[in-house]
């Protein structure tokens, strides 16, 4: 199953009359990893909610494989920035949710949920409730839940923020494996190097719209300093000369 092509054209999103995104144009190719970065409050989570179909646009068009996005779909899975696990369900039962939505038989759900929990390094913790897990462990349960339904598009909002360097690296590798299956990925991150290591393109979101769109060639084992400088400049980071 290939990833979805995402298409935003002249998209404006408002909250209570105040525009957050204005006239945004953006295309994500099937199977592409697009990393999105930008200052806090610029609209990154808003963009993901629009792509997930959770938030209507005030103007413009949003399409997935050419079809207008009118609501949520198991083919477009959103991993939220905030902890979005169901607190009364065990880790296993949380991960099994998208499988239930996909119509997977109950007995098989638990097996597949446990396999995903093992992939994110949580074997043995299947029966824990979210409150009995650490923040980074809950984040990994969310990652497992997002991927378990084999969505054609994965929308991730700072998915690795609460993880130590080594675990983070493992989860980035897992994401690369998922990408290998042809899944389209839109990943929001504040970590410029993470964006440049994972993204086929890195989009910098500023006031209202995109301020930079950088293409990053494969293989990506080290960050190209000139690309990092471009992204940082678009983020408005002060240069060495001016500090
Ligand atoms: N439900 C809402 N009602 C009103 N304003 C909102 C709502 N959700 C978000 N906003 C505002 O819209 C702007 C964009 O929010 P958004 O969550 O998309 O930012 P972000 O880029 O994800 O920021 P961060 O990096 O801090 O997560 C912010 O100014 C925020 O305060
Ligand atoms: Mg956000």
C-alpha cells in the first residue's frame, strides 16, 4: 500500500477570526518524509490537524490522493503532541485501537499490539496503564498506536521530544523502516538536525506561511552545515556575527 499524496492549496485557517495559516500552498509526495519546523505558535500543530481532517479550513483546498479531506480517516493517522492515550486502557489496549477500527479480529489485535510494543522497546509493559508509565514510555505507546493501523500517512507532532538520545535514535530508525514501506510522513520537530536527518524536505513555517523549503538528498547520515544554516536563518536564529 503506497502513501497518500497530500495537497494544500491557498489554505487559510482561523481560530475565532484570527488567521493562523494564510494562503498556504504545500504538496507532499506519496512516500515522502516532510519535516516541518518553526517557532512555537506558528501553526505546525494546526497544519497537522488540518491534514488529519480534524480542523476545517476557512479557505482553500486540502486533498489526499486528489480527494477533498472532509474528516478523519484511518489512512491519515495523527500522533498528537500532548499525551493522547486513553487513561483507563492498558498500553496494549491503546495500541489495539486502530486495529479494532481496521476490523482486525480481537485475538489477533492483542498479538499485533504486543509486537508493536516490542518494536518500540516496551515488551513486558503491555498491561500497564498510562499513569504507570514514564513520559517517554507513553510517547512510545503513542508511536506504536499510530503505526499499528498501517496508515498510508503518518502525521507526527514532536514524536520524540521526551526521549533520551539513544531511544530517540532507535525510534528514528523505526520511522525510517516505516518510510521504507512507502508511507507518507509529515513530522513536526523543533530539532533542526532531526529535521535534516529524517526529512526528504524540511519546511520552515513562519507567520502565516512557509519561509523556507529545503531539499535534503539521501543518504542522510550527517547534517549538511549549509542546509542547517539555511534552516536556522529562516527560523530567524541570530548569526554568530550579530550575537
Ligand atoms: N483552539 C484554539 N483556539 C484559539 N487559538 C488557538 C487554538 N489552537 C491554537 N491556537 C493558536 O494558534 C496558533 C498556532 O497554534 P499551533 O498549536 O498550531 O502552534 P505550533 O506551531 O504547533 O506551536 P508549538 O511549537 O508551541 O507546538 C497559536 O498562536 C495558538 O495559540
Ligand atoms: Mg504544536
